[in-house]
C-alpha cells in the first residue's frame, strides 16, 4: 500500500549492552520479549519529547511501527533478593480495610526477584507518520528532554540512535537500510556466505490484516492508570544490504571447508 505524500519514515538503531522489552512483567519476574515492543518505543519517543507520564499518547501510538532484527542477542537473567534494611517483615500483596499493605504472614524477610534482559542485541525500528511529527521526533531524539532507555531505565542506548528520515513505504525503508549488526558478526557471516551482497533478516510490521495480535499499544503511562490496547502484526523476512565489500581475491567456498576461517580471513 502506498503511503500518503505527507508521511515520512524515521529510522532508529536500537542497540546497547542491555535491552529489556517487557509486556507481561510482575514484581518477582520481569520478562523481556525478543524484540522491542511498541509501548517501549513510544515511551522512548515520549521521553525524548519531554512528555509527562500523564500526557496524551494518541499521535505517538498511532505511528506505524516496523522492527527488523539485525542482531538478536542472547537472554541474560539477573537474580535479585529484596529485603527491608530495618529488618522488618516485607509487605504482602494483600491490603487491609484502610487500603494499607499487610505484612507477610508468616513473616517473610526476603523476596527473590528475577529480571531478564537481551544482551548485545541490535534492532532497526522504523516509524511512519506525518512528516511534521516525524521531523519533530527526530529533533527530540537528537536533543532529548529526558534520559532515553531501551525498555528499562538502566538500559542505555549506544550511538547513533537515529539514522535519519527516509521517504517511501515503511517496509521499503527497512529493506533498503544496510545491516546494522556489529562488524565481527557481519564478517563472521561473510566468511560463510562468499561475496553475498544481501542478508535475510526477520521483521515484524504493523498490519491491520496481520495474523498476530500484540497487547503493547500504550493508551496511558500514568502510574495509577497504565493501560494498553492491542495491534495486529505480521512477520516476514527482508533482504537487506550487508554492507560488506566482496573480496575479489578470495575464492568461493562453495560450501566446503574453509581453512582460513579460524584466522579471520
């Protein structure tokens, strides 16, 4: 489908040592999805633009989102214990008639919590919407009002975060942008794919007719009224330029043993 003439695509490179994109987290166990959620990306944009937690999100949540997985990373589990420094029993989830939390019974002095992260992951996010809004968001990303994070406050993004604006449909922008994986990952892939100019990368795209439903569209980030709704998506693969220069001096491997692979050649 051809987008209206007054729309533009903003490309964001979401990369950092740690990322965490939860959508079903509880106090004792905070999960992460294998790729960025729409609520996480909208939260990043809202922070950059200096919006309060109670500000309206209609324009940001209405942007079309596409996520390309350039480097999936691996799962990291962070083990925590929580206790009261005064030595008092911890409160439970139950409340009394006055709305105050009850203490655990029998008394419990330590909670075990587990938090999950993606480490060494890199994603390419594309946001499509009105040109004026996209331009203002790009400026906000370059000059953020609040600190930016990759899903959780402790997950700081690396640079560059914004790759600029693109014209044309969102899917075309994701397909045309060179592979953003780290240099060692791309070179290692290149050793086993002689002189290949493109790599197939998984992607998730907003699609009203998609066959997957995600409950991650934020309606409000207000601390006392965090609410979300659903969106439909579809999954596909996009052939993106590798950014690797073919080596004319290297003979094709043809699927056989490469004696120079361990030497990094």
